[in-house]
């Protein structure tokens, strides 16, 4: 099982991922959409490591976090069996959003970089809402 750990930099974490055959395309490199999956998993594990229980948030507060914007740069291709790291950094916390910079690295080599805006959404009303104070405190203290 992979574990997430803080790197010592403010609001930054690293999540390891291995490239499996199912992650690659016909050319033998990671299919472009899978970088987004790697980043999604890293953000989810980041929340879990902070003690944020997403199913509980939905059940008790009717809140979910959804991707509202992505800017992605595909720099180099990863290949089968590569050991990668997804480096996630919270770069801003807004009233209803978190913004992450995420990089997929193979050692010191940067393969992918993305900026992800994550919105806090009232699931029943399907609209953005303020991040609850208790969650905001968790995100702001994650240094």
C-alpha cells in the first residue's frame, strides 16, 4: 500500500505511483488522461492523510469536492513499470475553492504539471459553497 508523506515544504505532499500495463497506450507510454487519474488519487490520499473523510462529509454535511478547472502540461511520457511521484502543493485557499499545483516526476525528471481548482460543492443544490471553518482550519494548518 502506498503512503503519503509531507515533504517539509508548506502544504506539499508526495504520493508514489507505479505505471502498470493498463496505464499505457498503444505506443507503450502512459495515456494522457491517466496523469489526471494519478493526480486525483494523490489529492484524495492527501485529504485522507489530513483526516478528511469524504463519504462522511457527503453524508453529514452534503459536501463534496469537485474539480472545476484543470490546466495541464504534458512534458514527457512515462513508461511501463516506471516508479513515479505525484507532488501536490496547495497554492491557494479561497472561500469555496482549493487550488493545487501537481507534478508527476520520474526521479528528478518532470513529466507532467497541472493546476487544479477544486470547488467545495453542496451536492443537493449542485452549487459551490464556502469551505466549512473546520475544514478550512485543517487545510490552513497543513504546513
